[in-house]
């Protein structure tokens, strides 16, 4: 039935639309109806484009009727996060003071999604400045996790994860500086891909100055979806070349490493309290990968803790040049509280220390790449803890220390610019569980193949009806 089209994957929808079995208008109407039904509870989508989306869908149907060449996401409803430029929309980044900053052109990732034929139905929520693992701000309010209103939907792409988990669009755009795709995907029981730094072009034409260098090295654009296969489609769509991003590399989407392969598994994070349900999920995923033909060894990557410290210290030090005073001036109380705790926990580097830290990043990445020559896949937690309760980062420095420690599997890989996949493994205690797969640079094809092997065993638990 056309009213149930919102349940289909992006791959299914694109195929049905291309075959003229359903129309893009029907698919868009279905997703908009789903949005209207569940978003008042979730507050995942904070700006809706019903009229524009239906007009774009009608044009997409005309292209099918003309037998035009079709993009890989032709007619598929998607959402875009509020922190990237989208023509004629405000790039608010969840900040009240930025609600009138209207973009004059699309960012590369939005332009690429449009070229692939995607229909943008709305913009998803983020914390102020997209800088928390929780999604709440004074401009739009709080986004809820459809599984449980008491736990975070993740951040900063919490709106994206909540939306796609509840069936609002088959694919959601997100971005990841320290887990902002992978953690929301984990918290909401969907799949999320952090591509290699430089894989997907990134640039906001509205920005007045380029971001600091470590942020440029760590931050990426990427997709969230209910199936790993849809992530593969979205990655292909998002990664088309755009000369506005001077870091982008047009690397092939298929590389020399093949699946199955040798896997390094890390059920626990040394020195970090790890919830037994988290460890159990990693061990179960390891068994599934072994059944798929992989050989599994329990081993940690080199200098793991040092990489975590590098993320915290480099980003916190760089924040002094702009982000910290901007948050102090324009941030809401939640981001000011969380950011102040993070800064107090970091080692603020002097010029010599900062230069040495950037140089050390190269050495660490070299050692990790050597590690991936022996173990092409790394299997570990997304977070050492189950999804946090709401506002766990608002309870003082010690609570923030525990949050940052739990996120070590996210931050260590982000500062090195490595690709990572968050894939669901089921439910524990009524909340979603999942694992993270990490590979060497530009090895997305390998981690996606492993993710599909896990997905075949675990199944998909979404779309889900909001549990309240």
C-alpha cells in the first residue's frame, strides 16, 4: 500500500520508482504523513518542506516518464541536518542567534544528494554548535529517542538518527567530528557510517572563515539509514567530487581488501569501565563474523589511549581561537556547561605542544595503518556504555569525564580520520545495542561488507513506533 511506503529502504524505493511501480510523489506523501504522525512526539525534524518536496517528487516522476537517466536515489525521501548550508534555509546549527543566517547555495553534500535524485523532506535537529552527544537546544528544543524518552538519541546527529529510526525518510544526512554519526545511530538502533576524512566533500559557503586544522582533519559528512545497504547507496551519492573541498580525494569505492578477512576484536576498552551488555554485543558480533568466514583475534590497536587524548587536547586547544568565545557569547546553557567541563578535562597545549601533537597524529595514523595491514577489520564497541541517560553531560566534571572515557572508541578513530560503521546487534534491557567496525583509510567497502554480515544475523529493529 502506498501509505506504507515509508517503511521501505532507499534501495527498495529507488527500484520501485524507477520501475514505475510506485511514484516519487506517493513515496514522498507517505514519508510526510509518517513525519506528521510521529514527529510531534520526537521533535527530530525541525523544518519541513512539504510543498517543495512534493514539487520535486512530481519533477522526479516526469523524469521517469521521459526515460531520463536516473540517479541512484531518484525519488527517495531524505533529511538534512541543520548545520550544513541548504539554499534558502538558515544554517542555524541549533543556535538561536543563527536562525536568520540564510544560505545562498547548497553545501557539497546537499548538492550531491540532489544530483542523485533524493527528495529533501526536512531538516533534522542538533545540539547547539553540534557539539554534544545529546540533542537539545534553546532554538528547537529536545529531540527524543523513539525507543525510550529517558535516553539520549545521541548527538550531534540525534535528530537524523531519531528520524530515520522512526521512518521519517529512508536516509538521513549527518556529520561526525567525534562520533556524531556513529553514536546517534547506536543510540537509536540504526546504521551509521563515518566515511574516511576526504571521502565526502564538505564545505559551507556561508562560513566566514575556514575551520581549524584538526577539526578539518577529523570532521566528515556521512549517512544514517535503517540498512547497511542504504548506507552504501548514500555513500556513493554523497561522495561525488566537488572542488570546493580541497581535502577531498576521489578514491574508488571498492578497494583491494576483501571480506571475509582477519578481524581484531576488542570486547572491552582497557582502563575504561565497559558495560557487560556492550562487551556481549561485541562478542556476539565476532561470532557472527567468524560464521561468515573471518578469523578473530582479541587485540587492541596501537596507542589507543594516546589517540583519545589527542582528540580531546587538540580540539580543545584549537577552540580557544574561535569556538570557545563563540559558545560563551551565543551558546545556550547546556552547551556552555558541557563545553566548560570538556575544556577543564583537557590539556591545553602551548604552541610547541600543539605542533608536536599534530605531528604525532601522523605517526599514530602510520602505526594504525600498519595494524590494518595485519588486521583489515577492527571490531569494538561504539561506546563503552549503553546509551546515556538524558543530559548526562550536565552533571559536573566527573560525570563528563565518564562520558568522554566511554566515547573513546569514537574519538580515537575520529582524530585519525578513519572510517567507522555503527551497526545494530539487537536490544538489551529495552535499549538498542550495536558495535563498531573500523578499517584503514578508504576501506568503507570492507566495513560495509562486514556490517551486512552482522545485519544478516541481527536483523533490523527499525522502523520503530515511538514508545510513549
